[in-house]
C-alpha cells in the first residue's frame, strides 16, 4: 500500500487505550506509525480474524481494526485476555 493511510479511532479504542500502561501506550504509538505508513511492516504481524484485522503491539498486546479502502478503523486494543473477550462478540 503506497502512501499514508487514514486511521480512525473508535470511542471503544480510545477508552481501552487510556487504560493501558504508559509503556504500552508508547508501543501503540510506534506501531500506529508503522501502520499508517507501511501496513505490511513485519513487526505488525497483521492477520485477519473473523472478518476483522489484528496487529501486534508487542508479544502480550493486540489491536483490532477494520480495513475499508484506504481507511483503517481501530476497534480496540488490549492484552490477550481483553482481546479474547472482544473476539467472542
């Protein structure tokens, strides 16, 4: 994907992000830079799950998003436990 993609934050994502430890927030910011400029960046480990997409923040944290053309809508972010609960809905 060439160029920068638009990233949209949902209210759910923003609430989940605010609850994260500062160290993880910094990792999310770093991964979002990769996502917006190069969604194929290997550290993101992007893959599709049940019609939605997921990328790695680090070994313990994940972010779910939707792809709609050149726009990525961030749905939620959290630990495996949080994300596993999210995937059930």
